[in-house]
């Protein structure tokens, strides 16, 4: 008996099959890079939250003194540029004060090792399925994907494993959107997708390298004793405050 023939609609051209395989490999690599970038950003944000927790009082005091000095200078000179500088110091003081209050109210969350691994695995899974690059030719899905990624990244940064689980479940259950199967794309569309993914991969690597070069990443990654580090900074900041107080009294 002859075997049933395969419908022509299900036969994938070899060039498309090869490109699809490359796209799938790129998507997996990008998901890993997206997770690495998010992990780097989390570590940096955590460092600066700790910085504000340990040094927020001195930081706001320093900015308050800078603001008062600039107000005195503005009153003495009457120059518009000095008035604008005083406003800048005021804005910085108010913004920093809000950030310090937020750091005190929302201390960094630490997950155990198993939960951390699950969080990172689920994040990569969600990025693979929902990244906006997959929906560039579908405006409705693109908007949904962008909104989804904002929610996903926010939950990841807060180490909110419960919300990340729910977001991944929404994807798996098709409650958000069903991506267009890549096999339905034309060869030209697949080539465009591949190029976008290649560009995204390069951009992500550049962004990760930049994040890793910053102090907020380098210090925790180097196993620096952060408590000792903050104590040293505290001594320096106190010296700066004393200097500013002297300037304020002399003005």
C-alpha cells in the first residue's frame, strides 16, 4: 500500500528550513542574553538601593547643603544662571530624597538558590515566546508584546517569582496572544526576522558589556565587602559635608 503523500502546504523549502533553524537558535541565544542583561541590571539596581539604605541620610544632607549654597550664591549675584543652578540642586535633592525613601520602604528581596534558578529559567522562556522582535509585522501583537515585556521585566527586577510564573502561564495558555507560526512567513520575511535578531543580539551584548563595566556591577561581582565599602564612603561623605558646612557659614 502506498504511503499517503504529504500536503504541499506542509513541505518547507530547504532554504526556509535552514533559516528557521538559525532563527530558533538565535532566539534561544537572545533569551539567554536578555536574562543576563536583566540579571546585571538587577545587581546594579540592588547595589544602588543598598547604597541609598546605608548612605541615604548623608546623600540627602549633601544635596541639601549644595542647594542652600547655590541659593546664597544666587541671592548675592542675581544671575539667572545661578538661579537655574539652585533649581537644579533642588530638583536633585527632591529626586534623591524620594529614591532614599523608596529604598527604605522596599528593601532588596533575596530568593533561595532553587527559586532564583526557576526565576531565570521562566524569564528566558517568556522572552523566547513574547519578545517584540517576533511580532514586528503585527502591530496589535507588537503592542501587546511590548506591554508584556514591561510587566515581565518589572516582576523580574522585583524578584517576584509568583508574578513571573503567572505571566509565563498566561503565554502557555494562549491568554495573551498566539504568535504567528514562523513557518507561515515568506523567505523574505524570515530573512528580515533573522537580521533583526542578529542586530538585537549584537545590541544586547554591547549593553551587557556596558553594564558590567560600571561600578554598580563591578563591586558586588568582585566580592567586595560592601559594608566596609559603605563605611569608607560614609567617612568621605561626612568630610564633604563638614566642608560644605564651613562654606555655608563663611558665605
